C-alpha cells in the first residue's frame, strides 16, 4: 500500500506531509492496510484543502487514479469496510477519546486537533448564545430611535441588529457590500457606552488581516463623524476606532503556535468585535473564543457569501446557515424595543437562536445597479439572470474577451489605460494623498496567481513596460511602483496586505522610498532595504482583495476553467467594485465558476444544534495548535 501512496504523491493527489503522516500512522498502528493509510493521507489532505474533516460517505468508492499500462486503477474503499477498519485501528478513536484521528457517528474522519477545535468552539458558542444582559430598556429604546430615525425598508434590520447586539452575549451580523455593517457597528458601540452610564465598557476591535483592520478603522472614523450631532461628546469620544489583527490581539508566542492569551490568561475586555469574520478559520476562531472572559460580548461582522478562510473551516458560513431565527419571546422583545415588526422563526429550532441578523438593504448599489444585480445573480447561481445581464448595455458593467493569441497584449493595454491617471499623478509629483487616492480608484483582480492571466504574469507585463519607459530596465525599483506587504512586521508596524507606493525621497531625488498611508491619513515611509517580504500589486488575487473596495475593478478570468474558480470567488471579486466593473474573460468560464459553490466538510453546524453541556474531555483540552 505504501507504493500506492507514493504514486498518489507523484501524481499530486497528496503532498509530502500527507504521505509522511500516513506512513507514521501506519507504523504507530502496526497496520499498512489500504483503509487506514488512505484514510490518514486523505484526512490530512482534506485539511490542507480547507475541509475540517474527511467525509467518508462522500469519499468512499471514488476513483483516485485511472488505470495505466502497468498499474491498476486506484479506488477509495467502500464505506462499510472503510469504517470497520478505522474503528479497529489503534490510532483512530471515537469522539472524546484522545487519539491521532477521530471517527464520529456520521462517518467524518478528523485529525484530532481539528475535532477538538470544532468541539470546543461549538461548546463555547452555545454557552454564549444563552447569555442575555440586563439593560436599561428605556435608555436603549431612546438610543435606538435617535440613531435609527427612519428606514427605507419594511424592517430596519440595522436597528434590529443593534438591539440584538446590546442584549446578547453573542451576535452575528451579516450583509453584503454597502449594507451598512460598520455604520451599524458604530451605533452599537455608542449604545453600549450609553448603557455604561458614564463608564464605557472595555471594547476591542479586530480583523483577520492588517488590511481588514485598517479598513475597519477607516470606516469607523467616518461613521463617528456622521454621529457627531446625535451623541453626547463624551459618548462620541469613547467610541474606539483602533483595530488590530486577531493574531496581534491574542499575542503570538515565538514558536508561532501558542498565544499569550487563552482561558488561563483571558483578554482584558468586555466587548470583542471581529470584522471580516468570513476570513477567520476554525483554529483561529476557536483560540479567540477560548481567550474571551466568560461574560464578554462577542460580535461578528461579515458577508456570509464571501470567500471563506484560506485555512480549514467555513465558520461564518456555518453560523449563518439559518440567519435571523428568533424565538417568539425574543422576537416580541425586539419588536417592542425597536418598533419594527420582527417575526419569529418559522423553524422550530434555528441553528443560532436569537443571535443572527442579515442586513438586506444595500446603500452602495441602487436597484438598477449592474454591479449589484450581477453580484446577486452570481450569489443565487442564477445563470439565466447572468446571461441576461451579459446581453444588456449596462452603464457600470462591461464585458470583454480577446482571442487567446491576443490576450496578453489586450490585457496589458487595459491595465495601462486603467492606471494612467495614477501614473500621471506620480509623474507630476502630486501630493501624497492624491497619489494614494488615484491608486485606490482602480484595481486589477485575478482568481489565480500563475498562468497567462495570473497575478504574477500581469504584474511582470506592466512592470516591464513601465521600467522601459522610465529607462530603469536594469533596476527592480522605479517611481510609482506599488507593492503589497506579504509578511507581518510588528516592529515596523507593516502588515500582510498593506499597500505602499514607491516615490523619490524629498531629501535625495535619486533615492527611492516606499510610502504607506495609514487609516488615519498619516503617511510613513521606509527605505527599500528595510521592507519585509513584498510583491508588486498592479494586479492582486481576489483573496488578497478581501476587506478592500475600489472605485473601478478589472476582473480578469483565466482562459481555462479550474477547480479554484468558485461562486464565492467570483462574487467577492465583483463586490470589490463600487462604481465600475469590467469583466475580462468568457461568459462560459464565469458560468462554470458559478456552478461550483464552495462545499467544505465540517460538523460544526450539527454540534451547534446539539445541546452541548458542561464538563467532558472537550472542555479541559486547551486548543494549542
């Protein structure tokens, strides 16, 4: 069987880590059976591909390798035989047993670490869902009416979200772009501060990436300005705007696995808000919840339909499986407090009872917005609507596809045209704020890093032309070169996703520095030699664009279909555009991506539905890795 694993490795179906893990488990168990070794290798591979576990029911009896001249076909075992062999193994345990792998009653095979993460998170969230705070309802009702005076929809879900977040220990607020998540958050924080009666709660703001944290700060600063006439000066001043990454909040230890804050050393806060929660993987979300004080409020913000985390898990998507399920008593309480007609859930037992709100009205996209309509059609998987929009002459969406032999030159011309205003600002040595604003106006987004329409190729094309024009072909650096930081540097306060622009040093025109603009507008510059890892960013991946928005986006689809193209990826790319969207690529490729929604194997939703009680092994094993 080891030879079969080697073959799977050679064909790229598993990687070296999967191979060695399976080999080690076989040696530990004294078992080289196909059932055990394939189960171990594929469970390891599943985590690398974003799944929390290997679903044996889906994987059983599948063709892994087609037959060759000198080799037979390779299939996964049949479900019954696979299950029985794993249950007999010394390295596979039932839920609650501490063994390298866990096989549950639904035939989900976990690496123990991820079973433990999932079990801990479900237990902690179930406890927090039950927390209801005593509040000054008259003060809350007054604050809600003052901050949400009128609605443009049948129910003002922003107002409902604010009331829910003040009342509950755990709340999830989901909504698409432009639905006012950060605006609602600023008002929630104001209401919580007003409830403190002069003593503001300890509030911390966090996001999964430096870029998302900076965007959160920027949006909250703007929201505070709009609230100036509605709040007492002391309340307004107490609304925090400084956000950090989750890793920085938790305090990473030198080995990169442990955090300084955990259940034994909880965070010093009363309220934790996590923005862009769709990007938070299972392990990081578990460690974050584990580090919260027992009575702290947890508020998650995000778009449930956006891309999931790069690492294993789709936590926000699973939490929002049944958004807006309210018990009769809580729906009545929300109605009294908000004056909105909040209906109880139609289902008897929603996944997160009384804890979620979906913001439904977009203030960015009007009803006739082509970008908004296309995003909705992609999100629904409505191919007929997408085809209809493709045929229409929309003011804010255009489509273009060049023949493959002309693709490179056509894309180069589109990019140079799109960045022309920015490059002109650099050439004219405009003020820094105007240069940054011009760069933010336009962005090229790609689903892939490599290939003829990938990020690496497009950046190289543009840079080659620009360096030739500036007669700097011999140098990597030139004025106007935009870069993105790809590794956090806490000492320099430069974080993964931060964008810098290369410009001449005012004290020496022959020397270049890289300038970074903070969310507060303050610009800092660094010598090129001081920078942490970076890459050019005329084009960026859609994954890297999460948490950002641009006036105009050129969305470049690949020339051929790929399994990395998913509905959520396309939706995320489309919704980065605020005013104009150009889709470069074939309609057929886009439709194939829309037919491929992300489906990750996990048991979190089922565990949340179960009545998780206190005690048991899952409550005492700290998540460390």
